[in-house]
């Protein structure tokens, strides 16, 4: 795995307007690392995404769930980090990790080759288009909305799970408490998966990209055989975009909550798919933009 953080020297400027004074000092600052990850399927390039190194296999698995390739346990057979000729590679199989010699040299762990189980259809994008994905946009490179709109194998509209508003109000604070790298850098997004009924935090992942953090969460679930993610809430640290609603729906997550605003297209997709979309979860308030029937109010805070 590559570095998650990096140290750089910066010049810190302090301005005291009251005293009309300014001062500078040199100091070390900790930055969140952003590096490219090329995802391959059977040796064929599929996409390149800018991400924070770590949990790359989950990232790839989550991406394939969002693409509609993986819908059940066992379809993701294995993955290997690879590079140029001569150094050891690392093969990761579902539930197992082993080191094997391969012909890679100077492995930066920025190329991940995935093997799908026999009978698993290849992604359409492998033949129709190869994409570049920035850390800010998970659907960059698509020519039209039709290319990114996906039909989920799971019907989130049929999931009747309720969630207490008081629990939702507490999810951002729980998420923030587990953002270890954010504490050091102030530069990462986070996504967390919660049990809607008990409020238990199931998993948290951080990344420079919002969609990457979500892919890592969903990939964790896919590799653990937990799809579809019925009865869960996906809490994100930023805004709720179209792509995040789509990723939640593709994984069977019925409720998506964000600390910031949703986009208009995110709300439309949530309404169409029957997903509960909650925005501006801050303190004791929140806005429910779609499927408010799942959000229970007037329930006492859990003890």
C-alpha cells in the first residue's frame, strides 16, 4: 500500500488586523496523499481514478458494484497490485491475502488487476469506453446521462426499514470521530455505513474523493458477502450528488444521509428509485428530500 499522508514544508502567515501586524514562519504540514489507481479486469484497463491509497481492493469492488457487474458474493475472485517487470506483487483473494512472486519492478501499488469469477459478465465500459475519474467526480468521461444511469439489481423502494431521526442526527458526529486521517490533514472525505435500527457503525472509510470513500464502503460489504445492504444508512461527510445516490441504490442501501446539500438530480434519482435522501444533517436539524416515510420523528434518544 502507498502512503496515506505526506509531509511538506509550508510558510505559515499570521495576520493580526487589530495590531496591523503580519508574521511568517516555516513549518511542516501533513497532507492527504492523492495518487492514481488504474483498475484492470483480466489485464485490460477499465478506469483510472484519483484516490488516497489504501483499501484499493474494496475500492475496485465497490466500483464494480456501482457498474452493475457485482451483485453477489463470489463474483469478485481476486486482485493483484502490479507494476513493471521484476518485483513481488501482492495477490488478494476474497477472505485471503497471500504474497506470490510476479514480474513487477518498482511496484507503486497504483495498478490493480481484478479477476472476476467465471460466468461474471464483463463491465460494458471495458468495451464501450475507458474512463478517467478525478477524485471529485465519479462519472467523468461519460458522454451522456444515459451512460451513467444504471438499473440496480436490488429494489430499495421495497425496503421498509425505519430510522429514528435522533439516530440520524448523531451519525455525522460518530463518523467524524473515526476520521483518523482527516484529523492529521483536514483534507479527506468520509463515508460510514450504519445499521438503521440499532445505530451500530458497521464500517468507515476515508478518501480524497467522496465517491471513492463510498466505493470502499460498498466494496467492503461486497467482499464480505453482505449485498444487498438492506436496513442500512449510508452517511457521507459532504454533499449528496447524483453518483452517490446511484451507488447507494446499486448496493441496495435504502437511506443516504449527508451533512451538506443534495443536487437536484440526486433528489430526482432518489425519488425515482425509492431511496430516502436526507441532507443538511447538522446538529438537531435535517432536511428529508425523498421518502420521508422511513424517518421516524418524536422517538426518544437511544440509551
